[in-house]
C-alpha cells in the first residue's frame, strides 16, 4: 500500500487561494492578515488535516541562513556569473544559496517562488523577463526580502539591479555608425521582455534617428528568445529581404553567434562583408573567429550587490536606496571589426560620389 503523501503548507495555501507567506503568518498567529484570508487558511488547514512541522517552524523563527536564487537557465553563462557573485556575497555573510532554474516559463517561476517560501528561505534573488501579476503577488506574499535582476519594476518593496539597456543599445549602434555603417540591422529580443527586448530596440532606433538615418522596419527581426538557434533563424530572414545591410546588432551574444553562423552559411565573411556586434560580453565572443565586439554587463556585480542588499536588510540595516543601475561598457574584442567598418565607409562614400557625378 502506497504511503499517504504528507500535506504541505503549499497545499494549504493553494486550497485557501493565498500565498505561502500568508498561510505561514496565519500559523504564527500574526495580526497582519485580514480576517477573511485567515478564515480561508484555517478552513483549508482543517479540510486537509494539515499538521505543521514544528522543526520547520522553529527554523523560521531563528532563520535558515539560506537565500533562494531563481534563474531561467542554469547552463547559460550569463546567469551562472550572476549566481557566482550572489554566492560569494552570501557566503561572506554566512548564508547558503538554494538555486532554481525555470527555463524562463512563468508557471515554473511561480512554482519556484512557492517552493522556496515553503523551504523557508530568508530572501529571494530572481531573474525574470516579465513578472506577471500573479507572480508579483506571490513574491509579496512570501514576506521576505526580494531582489530582482534585469527586471523593470519600480516598486520599493523590492530591490532591483539593472543596467540602462536603452543607453547601452544606443551606444552600441553609435559605435557601428562610427565605423561607417549606415545599413545596420538588429536582431531584437522578445516583445514580452520590456527591458532587454523593448529598451534595446528603442536604443537602436534612437541611435539611428540621432544620426539622421531613418528607422527601417525591414532591418529589424524579432526573436522569440536569446538563443543561438534564434540568431540563425532571424539572420536568414534578414538576408532574404536583400536590404543591403552591412552590420548587425544582436540583442545577446548567443543571438550574435547564430547570426554569424547564418552569414557563413551564405558565404558571407565577418566582418569583411558584414560586421556583427553582440550584447552581454560572454566568453564565447572572445573565442569566436573572429572575436565579436559586445556590450558588457557587470553580471558578477549584479549578483553580488543583490545578495549584499538582502543580507543587510536581514541584518536589520536600513537600505534606503532600492533601485540600482550599474555601469555598462563596450568591449572591442576584434580589430577586424574596425577594418570591416572602414571598407563599408569607403564603399558608401564611393556610392555617394558616384550619384553626385551622375
């Protein structure tokens, strides 16, 4: 006969239609819960015959010295560097890290928040493209310090750590313009990513318009994510349009690598025929042949600062500044990008002279 599965606090919270944090506060008889929610939780406890784990509840009082970290992809170097920064800062304050990978799927994000709340972590660090209202409610209900990385949100209830994606993208395109490029395409991030997707696209557009070059939608291809495969697919679609592009700005380094592969498949040289620029400064940009110029995000510092601020809050310190925008930079790995840009500048200049004489 199969052993009956123990009822968890998460099960109680779901039955009552509240967050785990609310259910926990009812168990601890805290006054910050409305009477209506308290009745729902107590009813769910009775219906499910929930028996609180006394050991777990005592741990909650004395803290578990654990921070939960939620990321989309544990195998992606972009996130692993953030985790390393968070772990180093946490270890310095004698905290451990509990890591969750969600594949960027909202249902997995919600499950991760609920699971970490049930595990009684003391704080959560989270990376998400787009926080749904339901997920935000769950984070509020957890009733613990939360830091959000690369997520646009101005609520002072959370710590946020970002770069200015709009400015970074604008400077990246201005860099390509400075090399003489005028037909610059962009492989943009997904629309549901308001910061990495929308703001990087806005920066691209601002750079072109600031240089007197009109925005051409035929030069923009939207990706459904930031993967190598997406970069290949988007670059193929751009080449099919015969737009005369001479450079491509990709919203991530993985997109840039896929873009380069698609160009090679068509017999085009990088950067002699088309220059490519990425975003994130992953190690693959330096190992590529040729190396790819990219925008650097201080990923280690983003993780370190997030964990540091959570630990300060848990230590009872006042953290008045809640929203942090860190500095970015352009990392030029390749001299050949410069040479490719000069060739395109000479070609464009020759075309202008030719048109003038005609």
